């Protein structure tokens, strides 16, 4: 998929868009009505789009619906897409807007469901070098982070997921959300502060227990 | 500045200054370590898409194309002409700003009437004629405001901050 790849270093550019030039060719073909070219764009970007919108939707079923709807709108809107932005930032913007539109329309639910236990187990089991106690601690930490992210206001959550979880660059994340980079950084800063406070609480609780 | 330092997004001189500061400041070193750890933990949270998602999206597109073709066959010629984007945009602006334009027009209409006909109002009181003049001023101000809105397309007035959105996170 087209979301950026992970950076292996602790400090360094977080994201590099994996697909650029080929996307332009495929987009040009798709704009001329080539469905096979658009299908290839779907295969490249569906997983990345899903990974973003699943954090903004009520459940995985809705996230899949949003993903499908975003591609449908992209296909219909391709004639209006002139390549000013990268295809995947344009697509992600459609998806994020659709997720937020649905969120605005649904009744707000106050409860926060802690998510992704299967993913946490998967990540933990992937790292064979980590001792079982460490893995349990990491899983606990990730549950805390999941809950803290889920409790963020949707604007901050979208910024954080795009930038810090999915690894888009600041410019790309700002383009997806239709913000200036300074505004995106401000939202990110607030979101990170909330998460850091949550992690500090988590550390205190673990220290006390 | 530490997040930008971590991402190597600072200009060289600032980067060097932060590095030098970090040598002497244990608090900032701890904050940087927290940031690095948080970044690592966040990247590990990346959600995995369900198997076969892309193929289901493609099937959805196929189904939509098929229904669109059917729709063209059954309703050809019945569809109303689509509104142009410019007209849609103009209508959206006018509709969104309607409460404000109405209120502002009312204030302007009353103010102009008071300025122009204050003497008449004081001597004769509120009459049908002054009400008519006030109404005409209101209508003129409302029309001018909307023309200005559509031509100038100013940045939207700041909205009230939204309520915190406490959406549920995805269920497993």
C-alpha cells in the first residue's frame, strides 16, 4: 500500500512516500477511464487508508465501508484531480473527511473501547527477543496508548495517527487534513502531551503496584 | 523544539544548539528519551487491514459501475442538469452565513434609518413611512452583503469550538 514506510532509526525522517512516480502514471491512465489502472491504485493504498480511518471510525466494519466509499468518490472525482497533490494524500483526505462526516452524524458514545488486542499480541509475538514479562508490559503500555488515542478529540487524533502512527511527513499529513503545517504541529503537540501524561500515569500505576 | 530535533527537521545551527544543550540538561535528555520511546510505541500501533480488503473495494467499484450503467439505461434524459461547482459554492456560502448576514443587515438598516431620519422620528414617532424606509435599507444591506460574500469569498467567520469528540475506538 502507499502509506509511507517505517523509519528504522530512532531519530530521523519518519516517512518516505513509497509510491510517487508510478502513481502519477496510474492516475493519468485512470483519468482516461482505465479501471485496471485504478484497481492497481486500490491495491496499493487500500490498506494504508484503512489503517488511518479505522482510528476515526466506530468499528472495523465502518472503517471498511469508509475505505470503500473513499475509493468510490476518488474514482468518480478523478476528472477533477489534476495532480496538484499526491494521489494518496488526496485519497486519504477523502477518507478522513468521510470518517469525520459519519462521526458528526452518529450519536457520540461516551465509553471508550480499548482496541487491538489481537494486534498487540501479534506485535508482541513478532519480537522474539523480548522476554515474556517485557512483552506483557509492552502489551499493557499499548493498551494504555490505544485508550489514550481513542479518547483524543478527533482532530488531534487524525493528526497523530497520520503523522506518528502511519508515519506521513508533516507536509503530507497537513495536506491530508487541509491544514497549514504550523496548525498540524500545534495539534500534534497537544496530542503528544496528552499521551505523555497518560504514559506518566501508566508508569506511576505500575510503580505503585 | 525537541520533536523537530528528533525528526532532524531543524536548521543546522539550531540542531547544533539543541545538541549542545542536551549535553548539559538532564531534563531535556529525559524528555527526548520519552519522545523517542513514544514515537516507537506509536509506530507499533499501526493497524493491520483485514485480508482481501483491496479486492472487496474493487468488487464494490464494479458493483457501482454496473448499477450506474443500469441507471443510465433506465433514467437517461430524466436526470436534472447538475449544478455547477461555482453555483454550489455560492449557495453554500450564502446559506452558511445567513444568520450573520440577516443580523448585520438588520443592524445596518436600523442604523442608516436612525442617521437619516432621526429628526422625523423624534418629531413624528415611528410611522409606516419610517418602517418602510427601514425595511428598504435592510433589504439593500442584505443584498449588498450577499453580493460581497459571493464576490470576495472571505475566510469564514471563526466557528465556535466543537465539543470534544469521544468516539469509540475500533472494536476487535
